[in-house]
């Protein structure tokens, strides 16, 4: 059969014939093989006759085929039939094993998944392997492709495709990042090179300017000396001409001219040669300043202002009479600024040489504070004279006098800063610059106000002594502004630029040094005060106009001296002049109370309901009218608040001041209630609002935080209601004392609304009745009305009209009112009203607690649990111990899990030690813990715990308390009946 297969094989493709065709030479080939041979022959033919030549692959005879090609050849039908029969009858030949000759591969190894022979299974590498018949294995695995295809689901395909897409995207993203990083690196170093090139150009420009200044100093002198030498040489040649003259008359004329020229030349003053100093030297400046400049701050790298100066410039110490007491050489170049500190013990100067120096009162140099490459145009002392503010180009710098303290520096303007001032009262900074703007900053460098751009640079700024106003000078311009920045008034004097401004001590007059050599003086008028229906205006320096807006009645008040300070509140107008004080009643403007002021100048007036406080520099004076009031006064340490009794002037309470952990920026004392109920609201440096009581003895006061980001606040004039601007909201604390009674209830007593209508940095001026007056940043007044119900509720509670208070809350149907009433009732120990109020705001747990207080047997227990309700554990314990209710005091600490204090009380009073130990053990058992406290371990060894005895003792304590309460009630009833 093998030989037969060879006979049936095509000699071209070496496979069985497919569609065999016979050539004329009797050789047979596959049709497809002949077509391939014919195609090759045709490709190599040079010309194409009508018949197609074909060379036989076997005998190489050329056969000419008709144009139809191979299809025209006859089919070998007999051979095709033999091939078909051969393909049906012949069986496939079993493959043989390569390792074992002539051994058929008739078994399938399941483990290795391949065909093996019998020897491979018995003695070969497939010993002990599982085997199977090939057909059986085929049938078993026939369904496997379908199951495997089920695993290749669309979800899997989507995940693979999505993952591939994500990887492609991630790759593209990372490539983009790398490309961006390359661009960033190139851009960064290009920026550094650009900045360095610009700085180099600026530095060389400064040196060129110094060279030009040097030439302007020396060139005129050199030219003058050259002219003198040329004149002398000309005279020498002229003398020869004179000697050669033979005519007597001409000789005399020439001699006269020669003598005059020689006289002029010899009498000419020779210029004084003064050595010029170039400051600063470039090498020293680069070493001192640029060696420490980080790469990220190259733009801030300083460029010196080179100066050429011939001598030291001086400042003069002048007496009050105008006599120069001493002249001190201070700086190379002009002395640009000088300021005394607030106590007059030190002088600070700044000059063109970039140095800032501190001098003693007698003119002795104490220290050189700083040295920079540019001129220092202005300098100012900090409020406590422990810091110095100065200009450095476009930047402001606050440098403490302590060597190790941190320096604060920030960019303040877009142009060179020309003037600065720092007020000691409000701790605010004022700056004016060549960018034609003035700005107000706090002492931390935060911008509070920025003016619009003016027509000319701001050349002078100055705070009023009390910090309420400031003046700004420019070219032909003098502006008066409020401390928040908005403008009161504008004057246009024809004086040129105003280079310096000074205020009088009382803050009513301004003097300005002008560019035309004149000094101008201005007086502050048109000030206004408002209270309820009265509006008062200072029309002239010594005249006020009072207007009643209800009936439009006008009254004019005349004074002997100019008005310095005034205040309108609580039905009284208080006016101080330079020598006297006038107190007017709003009911009668014709008969004021007048008294003399002999101590000094009044810089502050504060009014209470029946008191007036004057700050008379350098003292604080309190003048009162038949009342007792406490006064809050700030001191140098901004974390301390002093409380002073108005009548005696002595510290209030135990004499200790209030201490706060942060600097206090604003303080307000409420205006209503008895001395024991007064509260102080304060805002610290972080703008957190705290409330603390005035009265306290023997313990630290509670500083309770009731708000954050509070910028300004004010108390109501008739009720203890507090309002403030809190972040972007206008907030009213209808009953701030809630924080002392039920802190969780405080948020429900607060009214809030959006404060965007008040613009940025508004200030609350007053809170009278139900109207709040707010000054916006642009100076305009805005009036905001709040609900009158809280004030009415305060009035009802103050007069103990609890039923009316409940009816008001039911009428208003306002949760804020109910919450306020609940806190007020708890503070006044009105449990019935508190129960109604808490029930109205769905505080079920507190209602239940109040009911439990009602069921207590004694008054002392009720009072103690009321204190516990407010979180005052120590006060509750004191009440119980003072009443002799030892067990109740111990039980309070057991309920609060204050185990150490409970054991301490039990040991101290020698009672209920076993009770404490029993409850402690029960507590540990409930939580699956063991005792680790050494004190409890010590007492548990010697004390037996018996719950029956403990329960009996507790019942006996309760019975004693009831009996004692009944006895006290009977005694009170007996005393009452006798009376």
C-alpha cells in the first residue's frame, strides 16, 4: 500500500493528486500545480503567441496549450477513481514511539497529555501515570471548549479591554507628566536665568547711577580747576606780550588789564575737596544679602540704592523754646525719619544709607537695629516700644528689639512705601506708597483696608492719638479717614505735597508740613453722635447742634473752649473741652452739670446707665452719678482684664484679674442686672468669643466659648442680649448666659442671618432697643432690626412674670424663645416653667430629669441636682456637704463615675465606704475588668461588702433626709405663723 501511495502522488506537490490532468506527453499532474507552472512559464516568455507554451515538469517537453490554458487538458478519470477508492479503503497508520522503535503510540497519558507506548508506561518515563484511551479522552474533553468559552465572557473581555485602555491612558498621562516636567524644568531654569539677568541689569544700573552722581559731584570742580589753569597759562603768555610793548600808553593799558586778571585769579576761591563715600559697596552687599537668598525667592533679592555722600548727616535735639541742645552725626546721607518712643526714653532714626539706629534721650547711640541696601523712608515704634516698623522698598518689616525674635515681613504695596504709622491704642498699622494708595493693616500683616488709587503718591500718613481717625497727605490733598479706612472729609489746599502730618494731643487739630515751605493747620468738625431719636452734630469747634428727629426740634449748645470728646448714651450727653466737662440730660438741654478737668486731656469717654468713665492721660478716672458700677480696664498685658469697683476704685471680688490664654482684642461688659449677674464678653486674637462672669471668689472663672470668627460685638442697652458679626453671618445671642446653665441648649437660643449686605469688615456701633447700627467699610450706616420678643421675654423674667413669659412664647411660636425661657427658668430655679419650655422644644430627657428633681425629698437635694443639671459638680457637692447629706454627695460622684472622689468623701466622713466599694465592683463586673486602683485594693481587703446592709443604710439615709426636710418645713411654717 505504501508503494501504491507513491504512484498516486503528484511529482510537483508530493501529495495525492487533486483533479489530475494529462499532458500530451502522457504525464499527469494536479490541475493547480499545472496552473502554477504555466504562470511561471508565462512570466518568463518574451512574446505571447496565440497558443500558450507549457514545459512538462518531468520530461521538459514543451506543450502548446490553447488560450483557455489548463482547463483545455483532459482529466485522468481512471486515476481520480483509483485515488478516491484508495482514500476510502486505506486506514490511517498508527504513529510509532520515538524512544522505543516499532512500538505504536496507542495509549494516552492523562498527566502529561500526550500519546505513549506500552514500554513508556511500564519501563519508561510515564510509569505509574494515569492513562486512558485516546477516543475516551477525546470524548471526555469534547465539552471542555464550550465550558472554557463560557469563562471567556463578554464581561471578562470588557474588563481586559478596559484595563488595556486604562493602561494606555495611564501611559499617555505619565508621558504627558514627564513632558510637562521637562517643560517645567526648562521654564524654571529659564526663569532663574531671566531673574538673574534682570537683577544683574538692575545692579549695574544702580552702579551706573552712582557713577553719574559721582560725576555730577566732581565734574564741576574739575572743570573749574581746568579753567583756572588755562587762565594762569594765558596770563603767563600775556605777561610776555606786556613786556614787549614799547608804546607807553599801550603798555599802561595792558598792564592795567594784566593786573586785574591776576587779582581775579589769585582771589578766586579754590574748591574744597571732600572725599565721597560710595555706599554700600557691591562686594559687601552681595556677600551679606545675596548669599542667603534662596532660589525660590530670587525675585525678592535686594538691589541696593547706591549713594554718594560726602559727610555724615545730623539730627538736632531741640528744647521746647526752640534752642538746639545737641547735634548728632547719625547717617551717611540724609536722615529720612525719626521717632521718639511712647515714653520718650529712646529715639529711632532711619537714613539714606539704609541703616536704622536707636539713640538714647541724650543722643548717645545704643544700637544699629538693621542695615539694608535701600533707603528707609519711614519708621515707627510698636505700641509697647518693643518692636519697630520700617519700610524696605515695597515691603513692610516688623522687627522686634529682642535679638532672637522672629522678624515679620510682607509685600504691602506695588510702589515704594513712603510713610508708615503704628497706633498704640488700636494696634493698627497705616502705610502710604508711590502706588497712590494707603492701606490699613493689623499687627500680623493682614490687610484690613485698601484705598482706591489716588491721583498722586501718598506722601504722609498719621494716626490720631486715640486711634479713631487718621490723616492722609498727598499733592494738594489732605484727607481725614476713619480707623476702618473710609473717608470722612477731603480738603484741597494749594500747598504742594504734604510731607509730614502731626496731631495735637487731644486729637482735634492737625498740622502738616508742605512742599511749598508752609505749615497748614486743620480742625476736626462735623462729628456726629446718635442715640434713639436724638442726633447731635459738632458744627464748629465750640458749637453743637441737637436735633430731635421726632418733632424736628433744634437746640444749639455753645462752649467756652473747643470740644475735645463727646458721648451720647443712656439719656445723657457728655462733652469735654480742654478745661471743663458738661453733662446734659436729654430731658433738658439748658441746665448742664459742669465741672472742671484739671488732671489732663480726656482721650476716652464710656457711659453706662448711671456712670461715666473718663480716660484722662495718663490716668483713668471714673465719675459716677449715684450708682454702683464695675469698670473693665485694659492694661499693658493684653491677656489680663482688671475689674474695678466704681465707688471705691478697688479691684472687684478677690482682687485677682481675669487671665486669658490669648491676647484680648475687644472687651464688652453687659449693661443690665445686679453685680452678681454681670457678664463680660471678650474677643481674643483668634477671633473666638468668650463669656465669663464678673463675680467669683476663690476659684478661676469659667471662660466659656460661645462663638468663633467674631469680628465685632455689642450688648443691648436694656437687656442682656449680645449681637455680633460672626464670619459671614449677623448673629444674636438672645440669652448668652445659657452657656452657664445648659451649654447644649445654647445653639437653639441663637438667631443668625446672612451679613453679606454689610460688606467686608463692618463694625457694630450700638444695639439700642431692637435696632442694631452697623458701619460698613465704605463709611455708610446700615440699620438692622431684630425681633423684639427676646427683649420682652427678658423683661418678664426679670420681673418674675413667668406666666406672661409662657404666654409670649406660645404666641410667638418660636423655638428660640422657648429655648431662652428654658435656660432662664433653670437659672432662676423655676422648675415648672422649665418643664413646659423643655417640653415645647422636645427635650424629653431633660423634662424627665426635672420631674425627678421635683420628687427629691429636701430643698438642698433639689438645689444640688439643679447645679448638676448645669454641670457644676463642685458646687453641687458643696451644697450637699453643707446640708449634712454625706451619702447624697457620695452618690453624686458614684453616678458620675468619679470613683476616687467618692472614696475620698466616704473615708473622710467615715461612712459608706462599703457602698462605694460595692458599686465600684459592680461597675467592673459589668465591663469584665479587674481592679487595678491601689486605694480600692487596699480598702477592699479590710471592708466587707454586703448588699443587704448597703440597701438598708441607703434607705435609712433617705428616710433621715425626708424627716429632716419635714422638720425644716414645720419650723419654717411655725416661724411664719408667729410672724
